[in-house]
C-alpha cells in the first residue's frame, strides 16, 4: 500500500470542453514545476477517455487514469440524481486503497505556485478548500438567503457551537485532506443525500464539505496557489482554439504557449463588460465572449 504519497486528483469526462480545461490546468502545473513533479507526487484523472490525454506528444507529468463510464456516473449521481454527488463518490473510491495526501481540483483551475507547502500542511492534518465565499447568514446573495432560510427551518445541527447558518460557505473546487480523514467523505455524502432532495440547489455539496471540514478542524484557502475560474465558462471556446491550433506540438511547447491565456485578465474583462452593459444589452442578455487570438502572432510575444 502506498505510504504518504501526494495525489492530485481530477474528474474529467463527457464534454470535450472539460478535457480542454483539464489539459490547460496540467500545462500550468508543468510550467510551475518546470516539467517534472517531485517523485512522491502523482496525478490521477477519473475519465471516460484516457486516450485523449495519451495522444499528447511528450507529456512529462506522472499521469494515472481511473476509468469511469456512464453506468458508474449514473450510480454515483445516486437516487437523488445530483451531478456534484459524483465528486464525493469518486473521492471515496480513490481513497479506499490509498494512504497519503489528496488534493482534488476541478478542471477549471490554473496552478500559480508549487503545491509542496499545501501537501506538507495536509500531511500534518490541515484541511483545504478553494476560497471562503461568505457566511450563509449574511444573505449576501440570493442563494445564501434561500439556504439561510432553509437551514433555520429544517436543520438544527451545530458545528463547534454554531448553527449551520452561521458557518462559512467555501468553494469546493479545490479540496485538500489526508486519507486519515477519509471518514469525512461519508459525512459529506450522508448530508448531501439528506438535504439535496429537500433543497435541490447546486451548493448543497460544497456546503456539506464546508460543514464537515470545519467540524474536523481549521480550513485553509488554496486560492494563493490555485486560481479557480468557475464563472468563466465562455473561455472554453478559446481553449478549444488553442488545442486545435497546437495539438501536434510537444507538451513542453504547449506548456510555454498556454501562458498566453491569462485567466485573471479574461475574468476582469468579463467583469468590465457586464458592468458597462447598457440597458438594451441587459434586456437582450448580451453576453461577454473571449477574444479570438491569432496564435501564430501571439507566440511571438514569448
């Protein structure tokens, strides 16, 4: 059995846009580590198409694949038919025969720093999520307001002396934990199966992680090391253009050139666009679109 290895875990199946995101994330990881991860670190991808990744020329990362298919995804969605339930079942499956430090990431991430400090902290018992989004009882957005009302009426559970509505909501696009804490996944799954049928909102899974990670200890943010661009789905067209243009090039070349896609800049461009829309554009629900790049011209910048 593996002893205290570091595992970076993704789920990547279905739409090719998800695969483009995952490959882009892996390219950012390649840049950060200059091509080679430490020998105690492995990358695992739960996917229905491992051949898609294996087609790249000269991948330098230690990629490992776990096969999932439609039947397994259906089972993992459960009787509540909840897409985010798959993540919980996947992590239960992954940690069943592993010993070590797990860092799960959604595919729509960019790695900005080495992960060594996170893995070291996880080995010492620290829990990670992406970023704290606010206290539920602040009612700072419509979904918080609905969840606050629901919890007050239906869920008397407390964590460290606080009712659930006074807890922080964390983004679950990144999760870090040692396999000694795998029992938390059972609690997260039970809470999700219980609450989602009564409150069928996408945030139930991430709130379940927020509750039980906080119950187990202090939760730290992975945001300084990992950017999660969850609200930038429009960029998939740009990623598709990048991988179509450069698909025949080596992994090392892709790692360099992928840095031309600056997600923080694109996120700000979208914010500016939405902020500056006039009334007509809002009524017509005019949406932001990423720029179209001339890749041959763009690579001359690097």
